[in-house]
C-alpha cells in the first residue's frame, strides 16, 4: 500500500509541475498589466487624459457625453494637425486617442506598442472594438500597417496627404523631394539595407486584400501640387488598387497646398465632410 501511495503522489507532483510549466508559458492576463497613472488636463474645452503605455506618451480626449456604441478615432502621428475634425467628433460623442510612437515609421516594435495601447483603451475606457483611423503624412505608414495586422478592428481609414510608399517618401525615388537623413533613420528602424528597403513589399498600398475582405471604407485628402508626398505616387496608386479589389475609397482633391510646406499642407475647407465620414462608418446613431 505505501508503495502505491508513493507512486500516486509522485504522479500528482509530476502533473502539477508539468501544469506549472504550461501556466508559465501563458501570456500575462490583463489584470496583471500595470495600470498607468493618469493626469487629466484641459484641451480646447475637453478633458484630456494623459498617461504612458509601453513607456510612450499617450492621451485620450473625452467627449462631454459618449455617443451610443462608444465610437473613437485613433490619431496616427501629428495629432494636433487639422484638429477641426476631432472637435466636431468630440461634440458628437467620439473619444480621440493617440500613442506617440514618434519617428519609428510603423516598425514592428512600434506596432507592438500600438497593440498594447489598443488593448488598454478598450479595457479602461470601454471603447468600441472597431476604431476609425486618422493619419497625416507619415501617419499613413502607421494606419495601414496596423490595419493590415488587425483588419477586424478597423471601422474606416482617413488619410491626410498620407505616405503610401516609402520609396516615394522618405527615399524620394520618384518626383518627390525625399529626405536622405530620414531614409537612413527608416533603415535603422526597419533593420534593412538600402537594397532591402527598396524592395519592401508591405507599403500601405501593398497587400490590401484584408482591408477589402473586412469592408473597410477609405477616404484620403490630398493636394495636387504636393512635392513631399506626391499623390500620383501614393494615394492614387492605392485608390486604383483598392478599387480593382472591390474596395470602397474616395479622394478629396485640393488644387494647391501652401508654398511654405511645398504643397504638402493646406487649409481644410470642409472639416464636416471628413467628420461625417467617421460618423457614418463608426456606427453612431
């Protein structure tokens, strides 16, 4: 009998150890994720929560009253540019969110930080699972890279003169001005050689099938004389490919940008049109 008991005990201990090894391999649960310290400041009459996720500065601007379904927009890069759209959305009950991944060009590490931020704001603010993405210039790299990682989590995409090909900007291999210094930084973040980056095949206008399958509508606004991110090398190629795949995409064309920005930026004449795009596709009733 003692011998049998010993075998049973050894079996139980071994099973517990094996189970413990399995448990150690499981990802940490949300409950174990540190809760960021939140500081609330005023932004244009709204409450703006500031905090850190993945050791990056983040914010969520809160509406006076949340719209049904808890809709939100996620600003990618340059979150202070053309705030007219966000002000309309805040007054319609949207939250506006941002994580500062700086000059990382939507590198794999930056996208992991985006994933952490997304999970945190969904849990803490009870926001909608599908978000409207809003990106300016190089913000296009962030929007489309994350959207293709998680197409089921995207309600719509709005790009303001967005970069759709790293060869156009920052390389400047086409008619655009490019930036040699910025191209060198991108190579470091992507951990690529110049040759590898020139052959890169996951630019925003590449591999669009997941977005089409998930029925994600797209709206871009561009200036026709943009010498930094020429629309012919970026937005219009993406639009042609998206339409061929059966996707829904519209482009607002502005004839001229400002001379100071080499045509890249401009006055937003009709912010309500852009805001209504989010209102239509983010299930606001």
